[in-house]
C-alpha cells in the first residue's frame, strides 16, 4: 500500500495545506457576506415599517 514517492507525498501535502487555507478563507468570506445580508434584511424590514416612511418636506416659495 501507499508506495508513493517522497516528492509526490510532499506535493500532495502542499496541495492539502493550500486547499485547507482556501477553505478557511472562503468560510470567513461567507460569514462576512452572511452578516452583511442579515444587516441588509434588518434595514430593509425597518424601512418597510410605516413609521419609517419619509414624508416630503413642504416646498417653500421663492422669497
């Protein structure tokens, strides 16, 4: 079993390390985006509440 060369084993080990690092970075990125989406959903919900409706200011005549 497993009669791979030392060079092939090292290449595989480097590939596994790189993929684990990429996986960690991607998980962090997903966490950041998920939090951004949560915040946007909260803001969206708040803006849709009737109390958040912005009323136009009356137009003042030119003086």
